[in-house]
């Protein structure tokens, strides 16, 4: 085998190996065996009317100010950055300095916080609440 032919064979084999490795790492939209990502944050039944549920791992608090109306806010207090700890009787409470926020719009009901909790987009489909 000549030097040119041998280089051509080695280059072709290397290219084929690279193509096979890249294809194995692929897995695009055609991958029918991929599990769908579950984006559900909570179920509507998990959120009490006038109260809420804190999702610490997501940095969210989901509330239900009125029956069938759901809202979400950052769970990080705007005063000192502590995580809120409870939701009941229409208020979201921060344990660090007792700031209280309204479950309907995140506004400050009592300080020392002066800024409202930032709203977060959610969507409700059937009984599932997910990021929107």
C-alpha cells in the first residue's frame, strides 16, 4: 500500500469514528425514548385559599388569594434576602424581621421591607401549576 493510500484509509477511519461518537452524543428531537420533563410545581389542591405553599428549592411561593386564583412570587424577602417561612391568613411572612406581604399581589403589609415580593409567571392547566 502506498503512503498516500494508507493516509487516506487512516483519515477515513478516523472521520467515521468521530462521526459515530458525535451521533452517539446526539439525542435531539427525534429521540422518542427521552422522558418528558415534569414542569409541575404544585397541584391546585396543595394551595389553601387565603394561604400558600413555599417551594424553597425553586425560590417561589405560590398563593391562592381567592378560590381558583393562583399567584406566584419570589420567596426571597426584599428587606434582607431571607427566605419567607410561612403563608397564612392572607400574608406571606419573613422570619428574619417579621416583614409581611399580601398573598394577592406581594405588596408589603408590614415592614421593615419596603419593596414588594417580585411576581413570578405561572400557568394553571387543570389541577397542575407550572412555570409560565
